C-alpha cells in the first residue's frame, strides 16, 4: 500500500516489479486489498490487457495509519540506540536501502 500511497495508480505489473514479487503473488495481494475495500483495479488506458491498481479513499486512510504506526515503531527502536551511534546507524540503513534499490 505504501507504493500506491506514494505513487498513485500503478500498473499491476509495475507494482509487482517494485515490490520484487511474482505477478501471481501481487495479484493475490491486490485481491485481498480489494476485498478489504482498500484498493481498486481499473483498465489501463491504451492497453486492453493492462490493469491499473490504486487506493480507494479507505485505502488512503489505512495507508496513512500504517505509515504512522511504522514511523512510531521505528522511532521507538531508534530511541534504544545510544545517541552517539544513531547517526551511524541511520547512514548504514540508508546505504543498505540504496543497495537494495540498485539490485
């Protein structure tokens, strides 16, 4: 849901690629989110077989709540790191994130 909250509507294939998941796995996850009322599928413009996935208003609210909960949890964990080491930990996490994005 985070990808959809950040990017808006995405082709389901692009979503699978961004999440590094198989297309079938992504399809099942999207179906689960549709069943919760958080996501909707629409036909991709100009592509009879393409599918766009986007958050519904309820999905946007759920995504925001999840982002807030994730931020609070991360902050609580970071608070347990000694203050003099926090900057190093954050730099290491940024490096790891960049490496994952490059793979």
